[in-house]
């Protein structure tokens, strides 16, 4: 099994990575600008830690040398988001779709992750 990435896959991976990073940065800025949303989810004490972690994870995911660490951190972050949505009675569809996109992009950028 080859681990070479063709040009089309690279472009798709970078486009999705950029869109995901923009989504996470927008989400983090919303948490800073609207702390009442964090209060509603009973995360008011974490209103600075969570968005800072989200920003760092998104940036690590974008940088090629730290992409794998960013993939792990964003996967963990989205797992937490799914749990918060489940316990709050909200739909888990959006965080689940975002998590799947993170994984797909991670595998497109790092095909060696699929190697056994």
C-alpha cells in the first residue's frame, strides 16, 4: 500500500483543513464574545480555557508538522462537544459531522495513519 498523496487529494485536504480551521476559529470567537452560551451549557468557569484550547488545536491542525497532534486534539475536543450536546439534550449531528470531517481530512493529509 502506497502512502503517496496525489495532487487532488492534497488540494481537497487543504481546502477542508482551511474550512475546518475557520469554523473552529469562528466558534472560539463566539465563545469569547457571547459567554452566556457557555453559561447555558454550564461551562461558564471554562469560558476562556475552552476557546483558547480550540484555537490552539485548530492552528496545530493547520500546520503540516503538527497536524497529527492537532488531529488528536480536535478529535478529543469534538468528543467532548458530543458529550456536552448529549447531556444537554441537544442534537449530536453537527459535532459528529465535524468530527468525521476532521478524521477524513487527517487521513487525507496523513495516509500513513491507515497503515497497519
